[in-house]
C-alpha cells in the first residue's frame, strides 16, 4: 500500500447505527486530518492530530469522535448521525503541521445517512 | 473569519489555450498558498505550493502570487481535456496547526 488509504470507500448507515471510518498513511508523516466535503460547499476541516495529539477540533458535533492510536492510523467513530451528515469524508496527512507542509489526501469515504 | 474566494465557474476553454484560475483571500498576513486539483468523484490532489511573491512554474502550471492585491492565480498552458477538473485554492489558517481554509473551487472544462 502506498500513500493514504481509507476504508470503507462507501458506507450507508441509519441514524441509529454506530460505524467507524479508518485511515492509514504510509508516508511516514506525523500529522493526520479529517475533512468533510459536502456538495456545493468548500472542504471543511474537522480534526487535526499531530503525533497522536489532537491539535484542532473545528467545532464538530460530538456524534463524530476521532481516535488516533499512532501516527499512521486515524479513525472517525460515528454514532446517531443525521441525514445532513451525508458527505465525502476525506483523510489527509502531512509531514508536520507547520505552514507549507503539504497535505496528501486519501480517496475518501462516501457516507450516506438514511 | 478568514475567507478564500473562488469563482465556481464553470470556466470553459478550448484545447491548447491558457486557462487562468483566480483565488482571493481576506487575511493580509497569509504567507503561503496551495492549489489542488479534484477530478469528479475523486479526492483532491496537490499540484502547486507557492510561498513568495511572483511566479512559480512547474511544467504546464504556473502559480502567481500578488500579496499586495491579495490574490493568487493558477495558469495552465496548453490546456488538455484531461485538465478538466475542479481546482481548489487553500490558505493556511495560522502557523503550526495544519489548518487549511479552502475555497469552493473553480470547475474547468477544456473542450477538444
């Protein structure tokens, strides 16, 4: 595996379900990110982790719960989601969180909440 | 609130022409800028990073930064149909947090 991988690629879940998104980076980076991309809206940063510590939480509802067990893996735990949470969820990584550190994206998970 | 503005388009150019994509930003203190390309149904792909005023060239792509006027442009020379995509401009929110503010993107259509 190379780059940033995400699983699953597609997910359909009901509002009462609990599911998790997984991201893995094979780039030796120290920072990882979760973004949300909804139709007709700019990419929105959700969370930033640097060396497994959360450094940014962008006012995300508590029904989204991130977990970063090590610098290569990042999870997004989902529970009691709403239909408006349907979107493309993108994971990214970068060498550091310093300005100018390039972020590389995974392929994304297309989430549909029914 | 820091903002990044892009014309959503679509911008349509004929094959072989120069495509010019623009991005304006609100924070005069912004120092660096990223351009990403996103094909329909795919994730963003980094194509350019620019830090200093002036031009930066990489193959058919040229990024131009004008800090005084607070805009950054991406020029694509000899446009190809394969360049048809949405181009996202991104600006770091502040130092050391990794946070990027993205524009909504400009959709480019290159017609054969």
